[in-house]
C-alpha cells in the first residue's frame, strides 16, 4: 500500500484491488483496479475515489489511519469502479458503501444517468458537477476535471500534485472508446487539450495497474515522454 507524504496536511493512499483490498477475489486480481483515499490529516476527513470490490476493507484502511469518510468520487460509471454487474460478476461499489457510510457521491453531470443505471442510486445520493468544480475535504481542495471520451462524464481529480486519472489515462495508453458512451475524438481532446495544463511535475495515478513494473504511478513529464496517446499527432 502506498502512502504519499507531502509537506502539508494532505492524506493520500493508493490501494490495489486483489492485493491491498479484496485479496481473495479472483476478479479483483484480474482487473487490478486502483482505489484512492484523499483527505485532510488534521481534520481526519477523507473521500474515496472509485470504491469497488471490498467496501469493508476500504473503510478498515481509513479507520486504521484515524480517518473517517465524508464522500465518494466516481471517475466514471463502469462497474469495476463504482460496483454493479459485469461479465456475470456482481461487484461491490458505491451502493454497498452508502449502506455503511451514507455519504454524497460526486459525479460529472454527463455521467449521472449512467451511474444511476449501473448502481441503482437515486438523484438524491449524487452530487452532480461540471468540469472545474472543486470538492473541499477539510481544508484540502480537489479539482474535478471533466475528461470525456472513455465515457461521457469521465473525470480526473487533481489534488496538490497528484492526478487520479481513472480510465482516461494510464501510464501506458489510455481508456477504450468502443464501449457504450465512448468517443475517440473526445478522448483525444481530453488527453491532448484538457490535460495539457497539468505540470510535468504532477504525479499520475491511473485507474488500473496496467504497468506493474512501473510502481503504480509516474510523473506527467515521464508519461508525456513515454506515452504516445498524449501527442495529438498520433491520433487519426
């Protein structure tokens, strides 16, 4: 489990499904999703990004760190990130989370209908956002960056010098666009325009461990150097 220490009060943890949580779940091992915990060490408040597979395990990590949950953020609606039915499997997610910790679920407005369909949550349980909105946890601001393409309401979260990219951007490659709601032109613009302002020093934390020999994260500078999807000239 990776704990990221910063000079300020930021609390940040990266959990790998199948290893740090859901250790006995074969699908979690196969899908290698990352779950992120972001919060304020001084107030003890935290949000979880893409809670799936093992809700109790996620909450146990928070409790062991002396933190308590005040919200959830969904990068996009796919069941391996928010829970639901997939490939004949039933995956734990935000619906199970809210049964244990009734907190708001932050989504992009363009993703709300998809999230409700997959998770069976109601309008009252979602907080809908536009790109550029900020969710504050304690005194920690989290910017929500709308990055459509993998899905209509995909979003990345930017906090301090950390970018959690969901399935928009991986260390190598990017998310698929051949699933319902995917749009290759939108994803190209998200990668080459919407994320262009992110400094090279920012550390990228993807939604899956598809590059296991790279340690689960990389600077945006290294990613721009190594990942061809960030170069608009490589899109047709």
